[in-house]
């Protein structure tokens, strides 16, 4: 099941890797390098899933997610958090703001694809 995915991450290597994995499997991927441009894109175009990095300059993933959840149009959008952090506080915070799932950087191809597929299957059910 393919879908439209918004990837918000400031690391060009991660952007290229995730985009490549997803596009190879039929997903349409738009990449934004920071939270502000991600929010603008999200309010301009519809997406089935947002993949969001935590650590970004200017507006990090936490601030971006808070704004996504506060908007009535995007409050139910599935969000897959892409992070180098695997600490309990990050996980607790993300659960508070209804993160759909986590992937630790750098993502392993099969793990990422399984999580994305599972999220989109639940969304369409």
C-alpha cells in the first residue's frame, strides 16, 4: 500500500536514505529540512504519514509535533518519529503527543518499511 509521505529531517544523508527506501517501494515522498517548512508543506498538501526527526535547528520535532496535534486538520495524522535518541524521556514525551511509532537512526530498510506499511494499513482500515 503506497501513500504520500512527508519527511521532515535536517540531515541530508538521512533524507536521501529514507527517501530512497520509500520511493523504491512505491511511496511518494516530499522532503523538508526543518519543522517550519514541514508545517507549511503539511498545511498546503495532504499526506498519509509524516516522518519527523526530533533534533533539528529552529523548530525541533517536539515543537513541530505539538503544532501538528494542535491543528484540527492534522491532529490525527500518523507520525513516525525518526530519532537518534532512545531515552525514556523522549519516549514518554512522544507518547504524550501521540506519536504513532518510533524508528531509531539510521533506519534499517526492512524495519522502516514494515513500520510505514503497518501505520498506513491501520490508517486505511
